[in-house]
C-alpha cells in the first residue's frame, strides 16, 4: 500500500516536472519572440517572461527534490518490506519447526500407546493359557496325590502280605 502510494506520488511529481519543463521551454520561446534578432526590445514583456522562467525553473528544482525524496521513501519502504518479509519467513519457519516437533511427539506417543495395547493384548491372550495351566497343575497335583495314596496303599498291602 505504501509503495503504491509513493509510486502514485512519484508519477504525479514526474507529470508536474514535465509540465514545468514545458513552461520553461515556452517561456524561452516567448523571450525569443519578444526579442527577435535586431528587433525592438520590450523590457516589460522580457521581465515577465524571465520571472516566469525563473519561477518555472524553481518549480522544476522543487519537483526534482520531491522526486528524490519520494524515491528515498520508496527505497526505505522496500527495505521495510524486505525486513518484514524476513521476519515473516522466520516466523513461518519457526511455526513449521514447532509443528514438526509436535508431530514427532505425537508419533512417539502413538507408538508407545500401540506398544501398550500390544502388551495388553498379549496379556489378555495369555490369561486363558494361564488358566489352563492352573487347571492342568491342579489335575496333575490331584493325580499325583491319588497315585501317592495308591502307592502307599499298595505298599501297605505288600507289607501286610509279607507280614502274614
């Protein structure tokens, strides 16, 4: 916006400068008309034309000076724009890095949760196997106790027979 405003002012100043140059040139022509070579001189017309020319030259100088200052403003605006662009780029880069870091953290959390779910699934799958092992262990223990009693009874019978 600022650059466009300065460019419009610069264009206006260039237009005014061209207009002032035109006036200076026409004043010069008028002076030549009023002062033809070898003709009568008309001091009042010459003085007016010279004053107009001096005023036009002063206006041209002012217009040039204003154009120079507008160009300086334009350069300053371009520098400010470049600085703002750099700041914006740095902010965007920082935001992207923060998002990448957040994404990495989120992925790490998801992997940890997936591992936890996998462990829980393995535990859940192991429960029936553990229950079966307990039942097998109880059956084995009962069988072992029964076998032990049977062997004890069998030994008692053998002892009884031997004693008889």
